[in-house]
C-alpha cells in the first residue's frame, strides 16, 4: 500500500450518509435509502412514506461476481501518491472520499421520487406527455 | 494467473470535482475491491395529480 500525500483539500457540502476519510481503512460500507416527495405546495405530514411498500428498497442490487482470483503482486517503485490540491463542491447520498488506502469499499443508494401536482402541469409548450410518458391516457 | 503491477511516480497538480453522489467513490490511494450500486425509481404511480393532500401510507410494523 502506498502513502497518499495531499497538500490542500477543500469541500463545501457533505450529506446523506457520506464520508470523508483521511487515513487508511479496511472495510467501508455505505447505505442510503431516500424517499423524496415533492409537492406543488410544500405541505407535509411528517410521518409519510413507507420503505417496505416499494420494491426499489427491497430488490437486491447487483453484485460483482468475482470468479477468478489472479495472484497479484505489487512493486511500488515510488510509494507516494502526490496530489497538490483537491476541491470538491459536494458529496452526497453514499458518496465516499478517501485520502489513504483501503481494502474494500461497498456503497449503495436507493432513491424513490414522488411528485404531487395540484393542477395538471400542462401547457401548449409543455404537454403532459413530455412530463411523464405514461400520462398519455389522460 | 500471475499479475504484476509496478507503481511508478504519480504527481497530480489539481483535481476539481463538482459532486461525488449516489454511491460514488473518489479515492486517492490504493484499494483491493470496490463495489458500488444504486437504484433510482420514478414509476408511473409516483406522479400524483389532485387537489387533496392524501398522505402516503406510513411505515407500518405489519409489512
């Protein structure tokens, strides 16, 4: 494993089960379940929405099938990874930033979006079929 | 199968990133195994058009 050297690091935002790690780690496992509801008028009850009800939160996500284990050897001629400056605006929803080495990283995110309009959001320039292709029946 | 990696000099000046989002990884270092996955769903029933504020079904213990 090599040593990572970063002179300056800058980040604006860190949210929704994201991590900034400075140093080495062994296993990193990030999970984020997001249920988002957007209403034309921002009125919310506070206890709405069920993760169990929607399949998006239940289906198993794809996993890499590593069926071959090549015997790998590393020769570190220069054991330093050098970066002068890093600037990141935002890290979000199981985002992972690390300065250092690790063994395994697993990250998963599940996002479910609901939109609630009070009126048909339709005009001549912007027909409903463009907003949602399955609304052709309206 | 035998596989040999020779790591030589690496020096990066500047990295500017807008966002690292939804199960993404930004790594300055070595790793053995990285696995990321994400799901994004907006099915037809997620578009509601109506004047009443019917709350979505809350989380229940029964399900």
